[in-house]
C-alpha cells in the first residue's frame, strides 16, 4: 500500500491509478495540509498494518 495526499479530486484519481499500475494499493491521507502525517514520526510511520488498519490510521 502507498499513502498519498492531494487537494484535487481529479489529480487524486490519477495518482491512485498510477499507484495501482505500480502494483500498490493507494490510500489517500487527506489533503496537502496533512502531508506531515506521512513524514517520519507521522501516524502510519513505522507500522506494519493491513489496508483496513491503514485507512483507520488516516481517518
């Protein structure tokens, strides 16, 4: 799985498509104002989780 952030829904759809093409499951972690959550020390950092658990971490 691969987390990403975007403020634009159309861009998010394209990013999601590219992530799937690369063989990962995209998980949108909200808009760019929340991008720090994906950095070292952010909510999902250092966790090995299922897709459902990942989605709950970012919601």
